[in-house]
């Protein structure tokens, strides 16, 4: 297992769609384990493969990854392969949503309240679940990553341009 480098906006792999996984082989299993270690190290509650530069449709998440009493074990996160949102309803504002790939920025993002997710688990078994609240937001955020969409693509044009200006300033001052 290894901690991988988390890419940040405007890195190319974050902005392009990822391909479906055809077979869950050792390469994919290693990728998932590395993503787990990377997510806990960051720490974050979710991570999508494009964030570590791999444009394949896999996401991982763990609602408790940031808890102070987490002892750093990386075997409790869940992985979803080829996840899709097959139903979505309602509307909520996800307050101060952030992303490990969008440094030093958060914003309120309009999200669906409830989603139904269909995916494969790490053993290739199909699964389907309905969720709302924080997990619903995580699902929408992470699956967006697989389509090359970041939360900053879901805020107003004005807010996005302010963020880009701020980022350009920071990059120039380094
Ligand atoms: Ni993200």
C-alpha cells in the first residue's frame, strides 16, 4: 500500500471523464487500497480515482475518516465501482462543501436531497442503496469527479471566477 499524490485543480485528469472498470483485477484492488490510505492520510471523507490521476470509475468513502479517535486503520472505508445515480429527488444546500483537490476553498452547493446509487462492490457484486443527508452529498460529489466535474462547476459563475482569481494569485506568489 502507498499514499498517492492528490492532484489539485486545474490538473487535467480532474477535468476529464473516467472510463468504466471492466474487470476488478489486482491493479484495481491496489488502486483502491492506496486510495484508502491516501484518504485517511489527507484526511477526507471521500476520494475518487481521478484525484490520484487514474481516470477509472471508482470512488471510496468513510464518514468517520476525520474523527479524532480514528486510529488510522484503513480497512473500514467502502469502495464503489462504476457507481451511478439512478434516481435523485429533493433539493438541499450542502454548506461549505470542499474538496481535497480544490485547495483552501469551500462554498455552498445546491445538491439533491436523496439519491439512489447503483454500483459494484469490491468483489464485483451489484448493490443499490438509497441515501440522504451527508452521504447523499458525498455520493453526488464523488460521482461528479468521475465525470470530470468539481464542486466549483456547480456554483455561480461569479463565485467561480473569484476562486480562479484567488488561485492565480496564489500560484503567482509561489
Ligand atoms: Ni472532491
